[in-house]
C-alpha cells in the first residue's frame, strides 16, 4: 500500500513503516544466516570457515550494489512527497537503465577475479576451493540481488514497506527448503547453498515485478516517460553513488580486517563468522529504524516539513537507543547460546571466541545507533557526501586496527575493531546533522533551495 509519510503523527507513521521493513530485512539476513547454519551443522567447521572467509568480500560487493539501489530511490521519495508523479516515473525509468548497465559490469568484473581476490585476502589453502565456489555463484547471481533490491527500494520510497516483505518471506522459505535439499539430499555442500540463495533472490525479485505491474499503477510508465534522461541519471548517481561508496568504503575496511583475521586460523575465522552474523541480526531493528528515516526525511523534504523531520528523528533515536540496550543484553548474556545454532557444543574454543567478540561489541551498540539514525537522515535530506565521509573514517579505523593492532594484540584487537570504527564515523555524522538542521531552521531560502535541487 502506498503511504504518504508527510501526514500523521511522526512516531506512529515511522513505526508502521518500520515494522514491515524490519521483518523484511530480517528475512534478507536469513539468506546468509541459513547458509551458515546448515553448512556448519551438516557439512562441517571447514566449510563454515570457507563461507565465513568470503563474508567481507561478499559484503563489499553486495552491499555496494544495494547501497546504489537504495540511493537511487531517494529522488523517487522526494518527488512522491512533492506530488510530482511524472518526474518520479522518469526517475524510475532511468533507474532501470542504469541498474542494467551497472550490474552487467560489476558481475563480469567480480566473477572473473574472484579467486585472485580470495588469494589477496590470505584465504587458507585448505578452504580456498570451497570459498571460490561459493562466492563465484553468489557473484553470478548479482542480477537477481539487484532486481529485488531496486524494486523494493522504489516501492518503499512511495511508502509501501509491506509488499517487499511478503515476497521476501516466501523466497526465504524457498531458500531454506532448497538449502536442505541441496546439502542433505544431494550432498552439494557450499555449492548447493550458494545456488539456493541465488534462486530464492530471483524468485522474490520476479514476484515483486509482477506485483508492480498488476497493482501499483502509479509506477506504470508512459511512453514519454521512458526515454533516457541524462539530468535524471546525473541526479540518481548524485544520490546513489555516495551511498554505494559509503557502504563499499565501510566494507573495504571489513575486507582489510578480514585479511588479518584469516591469518589467525580457521577457529578464529569460524568465530568471527558466527559472531558477525549473530550481531547483524541483533542490530537489525536499529538499522531498520535508520533506513526508515531515509524515506521519511526524503518525503518530508519534498513537502518542506522541517518540523516533522526533526520530531521524527528525535523519536526514532529514542526508540533505537532503547532497543540497543536490549540487544546489548542479548549479545552479552545469550550470545554463546545463539552460537549453538551454527556449530556443535563440543567446539568450545570457537564458542569462547564468539562470546568474547559479542560481549565486547555489545557495550558500544548505542554508538552504532547514532550512525544508523543520522547517516540515513542526512542521505534522505540529500547530504550524501558527509555520509560517505563517515564511511571513509570507518575504513581508516578498521584498517588501523587490522594492520597495526591485530598482528600485535591478536583476537582482542579484532573484537575492538568495530567499536573503534563506529566512534570514528560518529565524529563526523553527529555534528553534521545538527549543522544541517540549524541551517534549515535559520534560513528558509536554503530549505527551499535544497528542495528545488531534488527535482533538477
């Protein structure tokens, strides 16, 4: 259902939009989570390490593409908020053209160089073949990932966060069924879980496309709206590239850190894999509140509702901070229990490492919340460069922790790498948000100018 986020009480509007998005993102995480659980339980620790050691590389490529798709939807949200549906559909048409071209290039480049990238990352020789098999199939499936995430981002930008969820739930069920079939019945190992992931992503994307064609008439393109518009493409890249670069820069830091982790052996690789996936699930609600604010602030910028933006951000921050305390408790006291989903209880060394990682990071979850809230708000308001700058600071922080401290202090430095990176990002994001909002408040012409730039 299309929803106007410029009307109604900010807290209830944000919450209603956020909950389906949160559930959808949770199921999105289940793709890789289920892969790891099934591989760890039915194939073995070495196979789990093979998937884990490519996690940062997978994160780099996939989240860069998802960041691009998410950024592309910001001008759509701004046009929708302003009621300019013709311009909105022109953006949608050009999003399609750009995504086709970008996906073809990225898929070709990363697929042809997957093994070389794994060697650069110091992937242990005993798990290199499985790691290369898994990541090569995932890279070949990038078009399916782009299809779903592009369509889902566009639909969410016009206020509908429920529809992407429904199809994602279905595809997640299919993914689990195919994982079990390929791994247990056909003994396909990591190859089977990778194929299952791609098939499930493709199904969710195709179903979403059919749904738009049948039900969301506001997105149906007229012939005159389907031409290539270079001004639209320029605006799309202005919104999408910084978000993609922000994600990729953050991911590059994770890749560099992973290269140092890979030198510490398969037990550490397995532990970081399990802890990382557990943490992704735990912080997802806070992250989703932030993602909601990108659409919310974008629509309200189009409507020039500065009061609603400020109130929505403040209420969302309180909501996310409260949840972060709950997540910290779960990570600190129940993290080792959750780890048993991935690996046998007899692997006490790995479980101990997981517990140390989660307990260390959990203390700093409120710091991470600030990133989610302020970064996405700035993106929705059209300030993509500061958000990208925060990613650069995260990159430097993780790189320093990896190359200067992991090799000296070992696993302890790995545990503190993420919190240090979060602090680095907040140094820029927090003051930048208040500077922007103060400028909007004290200069009405500047607010009108930023709104007008959204439609250039």
